[in-house]
C-alpha cells in the first residue's frame, strides 16, 4: 500500500507525539512573533513554548 505524503507526515507526527495547534492572532502579534523568532534565531514554536514556560515560572514567584 502506497501512502500519501500527508499520511506519512501524520504517522510521523503521531510517532513523535506532535500535534498541530492553530490560533487566530492579530497581524501585529504575528509580526512580533516572526521578528522575535528571527532576532533570537529560534523557531516560532520554540519561542512560544519558551515564552509560556517563562510566564508560568514568573507567575509562580508572584
């Protein structure tokens, strides 16, 4: 059985524990994420993960 590229990608994502998550954001916020990602030389997803972890760590201290 021949798998399509989408099926191969879906199986790979499942195997690695990955899942797509989408958000509607204001265009200015998207630009901010893109610029910060480029400036810090990290992927946009990694930037968001790091920002959430940082936020949670600092909220605990408050």
